[in-house]
């Protein structure tokens, strides 16, 4: 019997992508021992060792690196051919692999997830929660969701949910004890709760935009100080609620607490809206049905949420928003 070349290649690429036989086996829905046997078969077939196995991770040999680079286009071509055949029936099916930042999980994905999977039972959703700038093609992903400023220019980008904004918040108790800053430069006198990026280890420098004058609309950064640094937004939010300090965060994280009065905003004029989230994917001649229906479903849900929020907003708040818009 001839070897299943495509199956062997897919096993090899999946192991490399995960760096683990166990995680690769889970994706391929086989046992780790069966996958190990498949790799031995492939290495015997080509006559060289492709993987270096340690107790913690699986890596590539020099031959494996060459083999990965030479076979990736062939495997991608096979996937494209299979996907094209599926599109003859225009049936949304298969595994949809997407990368989503944590903030978009809570505000976009969670509210629609169950209804989407019920509406399209032939689709399997594989969600990677990650704020890093992933290489969709190299990592075998179909699409990603990121802020517009982070989307690569060679991608097809679909806007989601409109502009976003950040807020600077603190508890009523904190402001009663320390006062309310009137200008970003006054933040040097406040305890600021800072965020560290997990991937790079860098600490986020707080961003503001000039509200008026010759620099109106121009963004600038401030390196603040404080007694808490974390890469977990929930911990930083808890500290702000407990009156420990001020927090610069996306409005979606603080909206519920602001509405309930547990947090209050300051320096609103220095934090205008900015380009919001986009769903992006590699430019191709045809969009797979599984991705097409996901985009349509997600956008419809976000539009319905926005309409409901506008309908529930108090008349006074709507009038104030209109006055603010007219004054710009």
C-alpha cells in the first residue's frame, strides 16, 4: 500500500506548529502514540530525522527545517483545493481557526458563540486567545481580530463594531482622597496601575491626544508610575475598584463599573475614540463559506447590540453626545 503523503505531511506540520505530540494529536483526533508512529514512518520514508524530541518540547532538526519550508506550499495547495471543492455546495463546514485578543472575547465572541455553533453545526470553531500579532498563514489560522492599527496592510480587513475608546478611571474613594487630575502631566502625582505586555515584557505607556490647540488630535505617551504592574487586566481592575490607584484601560472593560458608579472617569477630553476592531484574513480569490458566514453572523450581532445600546441610553445622554459631536 502506498503511503498517505498528505496525511504524513499534515501530521508533521501539526506537530511543528504545536511543538507537542499531545496537543497535535488532540487537534488531529488521534492518540499521541499513533501520531508518534506516523512520524517514525515519515522519517523512515525520507531517511533522515526531522524532529528533535526532548522531555519538554519537540523541535526541528536542520533537515526538518528544510523539509518544513519545502512542503508548506504543497500542503497549502492541497487545503485550498479541498476548500474549493467544498464551496461547490456552498456548505459552511470544517474547522474555522481564529485568533482573538482577550478584550474581543468578552465583548464580541462570548455573546454570539452558542447561537453561531447551533446555527452552523457542521463548523468547528478553534479559538486562540492571544494579543500577539500572529502570522495567519504560517500558523494555520483562517482569520484574526485585532485593532485596526495592528492589522497588516496585505490583509483583507472587515470593520467590527465601530470606533473604540480608552478611559482613565478610579474609584470615588480614590478621588476623595487624592483629587482628580485635570491634565495628563498631573498623573505623576498619582498612583497608576500599569499593564505589562506578556509577549514582550514591555510596560504600556499611557496614551492621550491633545483636545485643542495646534496639536489637537495628536497622540502622545506618558510613562507613569505606581505600586502595581500586572499583565492581567482583571487584577488591575480589581485594584482600581478597591481604590488603590488610577487605571488606563479600554472602555469595554470598565463600562459596567462606570454605569454602576463603582468607577468614575477623568481626563475624558484627552481620550477621543480611535480605530476599532477588524476581522482580517489573507487575501484570496474566494472566501471559504465557514469564514463568510462567521463574518456575517458576527457583524449582525454587533449591529444589534449597538442598536439596543442606543435605544437604552437615556435621552439626556443622547443629547449630550449630539452636543459633543457638534462641537468638534
